[in-house]
C-alpha cells in the first residue's frame, strides 16, 4: 500500500493536468508553491519565512491565511486561475484547510 503522500499526488496527476499547488507544513513554518510538473519548475512560492510575513506578530492560523492569500495573488498575477491542490501527507484540516480556503477566497479554483 502506498503512503498518503503518494496516493494524493497520483490521484492529482491522474485526474488533472493542471499546475500543482503543493503545501508543506513543518513544526515552525508553512510553505506553499505552484509547481509545473511538465517542466519541473516552481512558478510561484510563498512561506512564513518571507520577511514581510515573518515580521508580523500573529498566530499560526493567521499566518496560514496570509500565505494562502499571497500565493493566490502571485498565481493569479501570472494568469493562472485553475490549479490542483496537493495537500501532500497532511489531512485536509487545520492550517492546511485555512490556507486552501484563503486561496479560494482570493479567486483560485481547485
């Protein structure tokens, strides 16, 4: 049996050929990046390590919401509206859900 991360990525690639919005969450930080799997490059990225976000004194939930909004703005500015959300090995709740909902509010479709 494959692990959760492999199952999620396999299903995303099988059903869709959109660019992939991948999310990674560590104990201290959260990262999001738009990946073009055909070319193997990162098109846009945002994380809690960016200076503008790092200087804010807010909770992790608010940081996840800010990252979701900033990555959505960066992606839409490149002319991409439809992405495939890759939650990786994480369940769709908590910080991952907050980030995804914030990106949807900004206008991303997934």
